[in-house]
């Protein structure tokens, strides 16, 4: 806990933050390719710490409109993806070792289009109103007359 408190107060010069961000990305990529179980969480933690400075190219890339929107709907994606995948696989089964044929690729692209569409709808009509209600915002649910 003490390390976490110190790290929130410690600021780095912009050049060090950018260098650290790039090095953390390289270490994370190398750890994932090399399947280094110990290096993955350390590199990910270093990357998160470096990204908090918002100085490097990865921070700029992740602060764009699309990544921010994907972050907003990420919980809805998490909730929708498995039921959609089960229905999708039952309706359109695929062999285990199907080569990357145009039919297979189009099938997968359609899945992601449906996933993002359903997750966006779930965010807009379920998650966002529930957050507003939880924060004590205006009442979203209609009152039923007695």
C-alpha cells in the first residue's frame, strides 16, 4: 500500500514517462509472446503506471474517441458477449479447424458487429440509466399508480 501511495505522488519528466511507456509496452509484448508468467503482471503494472502521466504515444492513442467509447461500453461487452456467442454458435456452427476462408472471416466480423451493437444498446438503455439511478439522479423508472 505504501508503494501505491508513493507512486501516485511521484511524477516523472515527460521524456522518462515516454521512454518508460514504450519500454513497458515492449516488455509486455515480449512477455506475452514468450509466455513469461512473472513478467506479464509486472510489465502491465509498469505500463499502467506510465500511462497515468499521459505523456507518451500509447497514452495519446488510448485517449482517442474510439478507445474511450470502448472503455465506456466494456462492461456491457462483458455481459453480452457470452450469451451472444452461445446463440451465434448454435445458429451458425463452425468446424474446429476451419481455415481462414472468406466465409469464416465474414462470420467472425458479423459477430463483432453484433456484439458492439448489442453492447452499445445495453449501455445506452440499461447500464447508463442504472448508473444515473444509483447516483441519485432523476428517477428513470416510472411510478405505478396505486
